[in-house]
């Protein structure tokens, strides 16, 4: 099949959830499909990464968007138009023209749009559009706005209303909508009853899936949290860990150590390393260090309270074979069960109790890591996810190009 795929980022390096997702989908989908990729980029350095995608794509078109989102013209356009800031800051006139030119001279079986805010680049067309929503953006934005001082919220609340309107608008314009979890599928359907999404989940990267589970030393346990600290949810989780959980663990568990690692960790967190706490910066393309950080950890702690998609960091922990203690929100959308694949905690006291329990009960420790490792191999691996997406593509091709919602 001939696929035209649009992404609001270059899918390399695998630095964010969206990049990891698209990179792995390209890797497997390219074996049976001819893919033309249109990707937005912010600066010249990003363009050098395109070479890593050449073996997966027949053609790659890189289109410039604003390098820094909070530019005066972006803010002005968002304030004085019906478009939300997310669409304005991710719009590229170059990308719009590129899509139009390609559709004039090429035929594609399916247009694959990753995220609704890439949709404004696609003109009216008879080619069916598959829109994959990695998360419900208005809910993520709502969480961000709620964290702001009250006197700043009014403008942003209006932007949320615009965001929700345009998300729904582009769902209805697509031939078929995809979600990354059953939770998101149900939420989309509850908001727009005429939309019936398919679930195409996230997965753990092949490089993280352990060949076999090796025995862990419990005498000097290392807890880990990994994230991209450009995102509010990860900053909140790191603060929660260092302020509310770590002091209690130091008092209760000998030789306990916490590692908080990720992009821009030191810059964004402003937390000093101590004998019990290590803050580690990881470059966007240093996959080796990310993998090593997971492999040397004893447990993974994810006190995530902000909404949005499914967490690839948790899937990576499952694949590596380390037990996970997270919130209900953190594992939302995953087929993970409390006390079977993961341990769920929603207060600092619960976290401390669950962490102590898993570190002192070897039988529970092995049960959790074994069951989560199996779950990744059976459900959350990119080869199987890509096969599912291939079936979705083929079903779209067989049907009429009548939109799913009237």
C-alpha cells in the first residue's frame, strides 16, 4: 500500500513518546508498504536526523515550523482567531503546500495523520484519512492550565474550549480515528458518539525488551523515574518523588537510592543530587544510556497524576523487567492489574508501603516483573502493533471513503 504519513515532529531521535511511536511504526510498516513521510522540524540540527529514516521511507519531506512556540505572532494569532494555540504553533505553510502538491501528482491508499493538530495541512481529498490521537490534547492542556496562577487561567480556559472544538472537528473529518488505549477510545466516543475509534496501542521499543529476566540484587535497591522534563506531568512526578516519598524511604530502607533521569532534568527540576538521590541528564539521542539506566534499576516509581495517552516509560520498565509502582493515572489505558502486573498507589504513604513490600517480598517482586514482561511481549510490542495497524489500513482501503460520522 502507498501511505502518506504526516507527523508534527521528526521521528528521530526517539526522545519523546510520539517520536518513539512513529519511529517503530515506520520500522515495521515499511516492510509491506511504500511510505512517504511529511515531518515538521524546528531547527537545522533536527534535519540531520532524517538520514536515520531513509531506509523506512520512500520519500521524506521536512517542513519548517516555528522553532519557539511562544512567539508574538503565534500568541497574537491565537488570541485573535478561533484557532487554539496548539494548532497555531504547529502550523507550517510549507507543509500545507507540500501536501497539496503531492496529492495533485500522486495517489495514496491512506493518509495517516499522527495527532489532530497536523490535520490543518491536509486539503479536501477523497483519499481516506486515518487520524491517530496519541492523547486527548484538551485534557492534557487542562491539567497544565490548572497549575497556573488563577489570574492567568481565563485566557487559557478559552483556548481549551477552542482546542476541544477543533479536536472534535478533525475527528469527524477523518475516515477513521485511532486511539492508543481503550480508555481514550471510550472517552472519544463519549464526547462524539458518532466516532468509533480503533485502538492502536503504544509499545515498548525492541531495544528495551530483555532477552531474559536476570536476578536483581535487593541489598542496595535503586528506584528509577525517567521522563522528558519539558512536560509538566514529569516535573510534578519528580517533585513528588523527591519531596514526599524519598525522605520516608531513606528512613525505612537501608542503602536506598533514587535516580531521576531524562532530558533537561537538571535544568527543569533544579534538584540537587545527594548520596541518596541522583539527577541524570540524558541527551535526546542517547538510547544506550536510557537502556542502561533501566537495566541497573531495581524498581520503577511513577507518581504521575496528569492525564494523557499511555506511558512509554512504564512499558519500557515492563520490558526491562523491573517492578512498577505507579498511580491509577500512570497506568491508565494499559492492560495492567494491581498486584498482578504492577502495584498501584495514590498517596505518599501508599507508595512507601508498596515500595517496602515489593523490596522485601521476593516472591511478589518476581511475580510482578514476570507478568508485566509477558504483557509487553504478548500485547505491547511494536511488531504486533504494526500488524494491527496494517489490518486497519487494509480495512480502510476496502471500504468506501465515506466519513465515519455524519
